C-alpha cells in the first residue's frame, strides 16, 4: 500500500495526485527480485525515492532481514510514511518479542548449566 501512495508528498495531495501515484505503482516494474541497491554500500537515503525505499524494504524482507526493512520503512516521509505506520509498529513489536524470547532462552540455558552436576 505504501508503494501505491509513494508519489504523494508530505503536504498531501489531491485526488488526481493519488490516482497518478496509484497508476505509477502499477506501471513501475517490481525490482524486488534483484537487489535494488547493493545493501552493503552506503546509501544516502534522503536522495532515494519512496518507491525505491519500499522496494529495498521488500527485498530485505525477502532476505529475512526484518531489522533492515524497518530501518528503511522509517525513512519514508509524507503519505507513504502514514500508510506504513501500522506495519512499522507491528514489525517493531515482532523484533522486541524476538529479542525477549532470545533473552529468556539464554537465561534458561544458563540456569540449566548451573544445575548440572560436575559443571
């Protein structure tokens, strides 16, 4: 959905602007199958269009890199950022939950090792 409103700026837009943005999202090729920009190199995100940010985030998700996808989606501005707000919040909750589960598992493993005889 964020890709469909990527052409709308921070100041909002008219119905025609939303229509053109939607049309553009249909006509732009999905570049998520290839790396849109090499993720290992530095990218100045202020100069990247919202469409490219969304494509990069989708590519990161395809590579099971939720952290990178959240970082990219938080760089969105205007209407695309508003549309992606709920997704970003849910993704952050998922990351927090994963981190909490990892901490609990490590704590459990440490306690198990302490209770083993001869350790």
